[in-house]
């Protein structure tokens, strides 16, 4: 077993690179903007007298639209220029902020959110993350990928925490001066637009180092030339062969199980979207914006700090056990959050449940990524992760509209309890399908995928019994 000191993950030498510094700063500002808008989004629609059902529909359609827009932008990012796409995305973010700061019509706001960049769940949307990670992976030596991506994630969480607390206190300060809630919320969206403009400036400062390397471009040119030499049907089939990677039957068996489980978990996350959680604490527990912002500051900080602890835990318990043993308590906490009454004591209990849940809710993310990388063949990983992320986003998008409908019937808390139950189902599914008795453990670089303590432990990833020797060798 390999011991790990979290302090060794500090990426200070990597931050000497000009572009890495700008990418980190862009992510911090972007997540601060997302954190601020998420805190007030549902309340903003309520102040405009839009029904909660329409607010839920807004969140759902925004997520679906974001999947399509982001897919188009990222597909052409390497060809058109990564810096140009980052500039365009930042401009769309600023445009969305201005629209939300000035408009009240539901359909105009929906169009601005779909075409522009507004995060209804407080997490990453738009083309930014995919491009930034691609640029970072290109600039940073492979040996430093783990460290730089761990802190890339942490920087985003800190930005989200800062955005939440500043938004809460600014809204409280404005409303305390006698200004109505709607106008106070619009101030936040003006700030959102300004942060989009700042991101444009940071994207403008990136250098040519961020673009696709010449070797990659040459390879694409060779492929294009080879395709031009082919005719008709054969050419079309060759294009599909290049675009769609080959995948073994065993991998497809694993993939459909993962997609089913992750879709259940993501649907639950959509049901308990942060925007709805803030709305719930505002309506049932009457939390003022300042207290609400401080509450989500603590939840964000707890989530960010605990994610680093997952690394040594996974080294001792293994990836599957770490994923389940940290995620399952968070699911139970989510089921319990709606139970306390709206009294002072009940509010304190509900807030405590939310904070405790945040301590373990994100600890499964790093083991989950490592698990995906370990159970798939190297040539399949990019395609698999792309499919999984798409399935997760589409599943999550279905949740907010259901919670909005439930909220319109006075049952928003029930939606949170259902979300917790679905997450428990996801955890039990992981144990059922991917954890069973055996003598082989799969992993690499000092860590076992399942049993971190013993490389010849009694657990393994459950795969088809008919898996080929070639597939097995590729995973070891």
C-alpha cells in the first residue's frame, strides 16, 4: 500500500506556467459566478411570480440545452481554436447575466439560459471544463496530472463557496436597506455579467501553447487525406469507423450497468438540485439570504476539503468500498433533511444534516473516476467517459422539473426523500454488480481497484465470465 501525504499534492511548481495560472483563475471566477446565481435562482423566479413548476422546467430545459450547445462547441474547439471557444463561452456568460439583470419574461430568460451560460445546479456547464482539462493535460507532464486536476477541482469548489457567501450577504445588505428582493437579485446578475467579461479578458491572455499541437494537426491531416482517397459508401463507413471506437462485448456489458446506475444517481442529484435546496430552506425554514449564503459556504468548503481525504481512504478500502461507504451515509442524510419541522430547533437540525451530508457527499467522485479508468481498456476510456457524462447530464436534467411540480403541490421535501432513496439504490447496485468474491484485483500504480489493502484480496470487479484473454490483459 502506498502512503499519501495530501500536502504533496500542492501544484505550486505547475502554477509557474502562465496558461495554467490563467486557467485556474478562470475556473475560480466561473464557479464563483455559478455559486452566486444558484443561491438565488429559484427565489428570483418566485419574485417574478413564475410558478415553481415552470421554474423546474426552466432548470431541466437549461440543462438539456447546455448538453447540446456544449457538445457542438467542444466538437469544433480544436479546429476553430480553443481560445476562441473559451472567449465565445465567456461572452455568452456575460450576455446571460445582462439578460437576467434586465428581463422578466420567462421565455426570454429561458432562451438566454439555453443559448448562454447559466448554471441551475451550481456545477460546471458550458464548454469550459472540457477545454480547460484538455489544455491542462497537454501542457502539464503526465506525471503531474493527478496533482493538478485534484487542485483544479478544489479551486472550483472554493470559488463556488465564495460566490455563495458573498451573494447571500450582498442580497441581505441590499434588502435590509428597504430594496425589494427582485432588484437585489438583479444586482447579483449584473455581477455575474461582469465576471463573464473578466473571463473574456483572461481567455484573451492565453497563449498559442493552449492550442492543439502540430503533431495532432498533422495526424488529422493524414486521416483527412486518406478519407479523400476513398469513394462513396466505403468512405462513409470509414468515417464512422474513425468516429466510433471499437468496444468489446465485455466492455459494453460493463458500460450499460454503469450507465444505468449513474443515471439513477444523477436523477437523484437533479431532484435535490442546489437551487431547489436553497429555495426549500428559504421557504420552509425562513432562512435570510445572509444565513443561507453562510450555510452553503460551509457545505462547499466541507465538500472541497473532504474530497482530498478520499485518496488515502481508497488506498486502504478500495475504490468500490470507498464509493459506497462515503456515498451511502450522504444518501441517508438527504432522506432525513425534509423531516425536521420549521421551528428554530428543526431548522438547526436540518442545517446540521445538510452540512454533515456535504462532508461525505463528494468523497466518491475521485474513486469513481479512477474506477471508470480501471475497468475500461485504454483505447475505450475517452468514449466511455463521454457516454457516461452524457447519460448523467440527461438524467440529472429530468430531476428539477419533477421537484418543481412537487413543490407546487407542497411536497418538495418528499422529492428530496425520493432522491435519497434513489441514491441508496445506486449504492446497493454498485455492491451487487461490481463487488463479489474472487481472487483477482485490478488496478495499477500501487492501488487496487477494489481492495487497496491487499493486491490479492477477496474482491474484484464483476465482469463477464467469457471475457477474452486480450481484454483481461489490457486491464491489468
